C-alpha cells in the first residue's frame, strides 16, 4: 500500500482515483477544482478531500494529475499552491493528462530540480475504460521511475508501457489519436454508404468485423452509430483538443498529416451542428445531415 494523491476528478480521474483506493488498496487523498466533487469522492471511497493540490500531495509517495490541458496542468503543479509545494523528495508525479510533449519535458525538468521523479502517462480507453479499470497507459520517463510506478498504475490499467524519455508518452498518445480519427471516419463513411445502398448494416458489420476491416471502433460503436446515438464515449470537444496538440507537434517535427487535419475540420463541423459533447463516432451524423 502506498500513500497516493489524485488531482483532478473529471469523468476519467474520478473512477481512476477510485480504483487506486479500492483495487490498489492505497491511501488516497484527492483534490478537485470544485471542492464539493472531492468531498463526494471521499464520501464514496473513504479517502480524504483537500482544498489545494499542495495539501493533497503532502507526504504522498505518488501524485497523479488528470486535468484539461497544459495550462491546467501547470496550475496544479508548478504554480503557487500546486503539488510541487507539497511533494516530498523522492515522490513520483504521474501525469495522466493528454497534454503536449513540451509541457511533459518542462515538468520533468522542474521535478528533477525539486528532487522528484516524473512520468507523463496519458491514457486511452475513454470513460468506459476508466470506469472498468482497463485503460491503456503510455508512459514517458526513466525506466527506474516507470518500474517503481507501474504496480500503482496497474490499479486502473489493462496495458502499461514505457515509450521512451519524458514526452514520449504524450507523443505515443498523439499516434493513438491519429489512428483513432482515421478509423472512425472510415467506419462512418462505410456505414453511411451501406445505408444509402439499402444494406442491412447489422448483417454487414457481423460479417466484415471478422475480417480485415474489423476494429475496436467497429465492435463497440457500430450499433449506436446505426441508431444515431452519440452519447457513449470520448467527446468531440476533447478530441479536437487532442488533435490540436497533434497538429501543433506535426508542425514542429515535419510530419505530414493531411487526413488527420481534414478529420479535425470534420469534427469542427460536428461542433457547429451542436455536437460538442457527442462522442467521436458522431462523424456519421455529419454525413447524414440533411
């Protein structure tokens, strides 16, 4: 059992912190910008709620962060009252936020100066993966730090891998989002085409899902897509944030991402339709609009 702090109790962080307490058996302190949510978590899981990140991090062996973006991350780590004001030497900061590789390297350097260790550890698997404790975690950092942290991370993960030095976890998550965007657009176009052609798409998917066209998205999203329901996963607003990070990094490293850039625009169209909180499979709604 370790002493753990978890900063950020959104749709992902709330259940992840719960798994650390229940499945991991750790002593967990939590902080959330809305204190009432931290109190609710503490009442549900038996942990402790604190009013600042620094207070939550005091004495912790491992401090987890899962917030919105780079600026949010800085505000709960290096800013006044952030976890760096409360962490003890030798503690490990594990950041589950999907953020830039730049901020990961920045936090790694700042942590080293303070005598802490750092892992950027963005996750994939969406809200369902967080609730079921089966996330995929892509880590960047030193191997010794990774080996120390992995048994704790395992409480909410199905797959955990070290991708390279600080920032590599975020870069791997960018690869993940590039691949997801392309697969979802292809699935949306396939379903749209089949419906226009008058095919029984349930029957079609039953067959083609067992072949080369099969994917997690096909297995888990085709029924809701065919039904025109888009409240079952990762929100468009979050995906556009992630793709913005991807495209910014591509401009720095020279990668050519024409399809990803186009799909990002398609997601913008879905936002214009009022689908900000629809899940990423709602690319089909864009194709089917009148």
